[in-house]
C-alpha cells in the first residue's frame, strides 16, 4: 500500500465530507421544499423505470468484482465504474442531495484511486461496500418519510413498505453477521418492526407506524455500532489487534470502521459532538493505526449514545401528551439498548435490569399520558444515564 498516497486521498475524503458535521437527521429536520422535491423525483424515477433496477444485484456484482483484490487478482475497475454509474450512482446522488452529503464523491474518488493504484484495492472494496450500505440505510429512512407523506394513499404506502424491505434485504447479511458475533437477535427485531409497520398501515395507525419505524432505524444503527466500536468484535478492536502484526491489513480494518461509522456519525454529532469527532479521528486513515485505542473508542460511543438517549428523553418530556412523546420515549429506550452490554458492564446486572424496567414503565406512562408517574420515572432514568456518562470517561 502506498501510505502517502492513501493518506492524501483520505484527506480529500474528509475535506469533501466536511458537511457531514452539519448534516441533519432527515426524518426530523427535512424541509417542506425538500419533501416536495423528493416526491417529484420519486415520481420521475418510477416513470423512468426504478423498478427495473435491482439494486441488490448491482451492488453484489460490483462488490464481487472488487473482492478479487482480497485474492490478489486483478480488479476490472472499468466494469465496477460502469455498474456504479448506470445503476447505483443516481440513488447515491439523490441521497446526497437530500442529506447534503458527498458520498458520491467519496465513492467515485475511491474507485478512481483504486484504478490508478493510489489506494490499496482492498481498502477501495471496503470503502465502496460500507458507504453503499449507508446509502441503502438512508434510502430505507427515505422510504419511511415518503410513507408518512403519502399516508392516505394506502396502495402507494404499501408499495413504499415493500421497497423499504427490499433495501433492507441488501443490509441483512451485515445484520446477521453481528447476530452471529454477539449472540443478538437484531434480525428478529427488524422483522418485528416491519410486521408492526405493515399492521399499522392496514389499521391506519400512525403512532404504531412511527414506533415500528424507530425499531427498524435504531436496530440498524445498533448494527453499525456493533460493527465499529463495540467490544470485542468492532473494527476498532480488530484494527488495533492487527496493527501489532500487519500495519497494512490493519489499515483495511480502520477503513472499514470509518466507512461503517458514516451511518452513525451525523446523528451522534448532533447531540454529542466531542465524542462523535473523537471516534471519527480514530478511524481516520491519517491516524496512525498503531495508536488506535479500541477501549477509548468504545467509551466515546457509550458516552455519546447515552447523551443521545438523554436528549430523546428531554424531547419526550417537552412533548408530553403528544404522539411525539411516546416516539421519543421509545427512541431513548432503543439507544439504551444499543449499548446495553456496555451499561451492564459499567453498572452491573441489577442496575441495568432496574434501568430497563424503568425505561419500559416510562414508555407505558407516556402512552397512557400518566404525567406524574412519567416524571418520577424520568428523574431516575436521567440520573442513571448521567452516571453512565461519568463512568464511561
């Protein structure tokens, strides 16, 4: 690997992706103008044959070609570029426009650098693979947004649900891999979320849809956390261990961590900027991989995601009596679940069990609009979460 060239190209990625720091959560902050633009784009896209593009097959074909690098074989970058530009790039560019991101530039830069040899081809494969997974993840979120916009058109909504499920199928192997490594049941949870959504559509239950959507979204975020900063199988741990034996292979793991982290970074940056930026710098290929500290990365994740949970509970309290209070109460619970094993390690089994019980009771209180009970529970939840933040320093 040509380290100097690799670092220079990666610096270009970071410069081009500077807007990530100001990226907003589309489902919470998208403007009406962007929503209308998205509707128009979607109609045109359907008319022009969106259904004819099998994104999963195109992605698989491109990654299969790129994966030849792992066996020391030549990679046909012209073939990959042709697949990308004709089948995948329009989708990437739409998400970039909506989220004010530069994933297309990252992907194009990586493929060109792989072709001219300025980036190790194995690194290119990982950047392409993980950044495209981010695009499929944000596309699922966009499908959910469009379901809300078209809620009164049941046929259109059912079609959007099916499209979201198709994009999830592309990500499912990544989810299954985490389940196998950590003994989790993420696949079952996501399937349950889709079942909840389908039932909500049939019943016209907007709150049930919103809750099912959050289960899917945050479980996918948990997948990306387990892949990057969780102990002991995240890429931070893998890269740090590999750095003791083979620095070039370790750089590949560092790149994988960076690319996967892009799916979490914008959300965490909004509520826990210091932690979000610290993790980003650790995965930055300009950072000496031998100095990558998986324990520190893990603690930063725990502090950051706990701060996100605290913010969700603040929103729940502020919107008490509204559906939003219930939705954000669930989001808080899901962020706690995201780092559940870490909290258990920090506080002990009994304290974690108590926290989970309080979280569930608070969600029920929000649904029932029992303000007094909710207030008492929220004080206890917040106190425990603040303790987590302190212990994770």
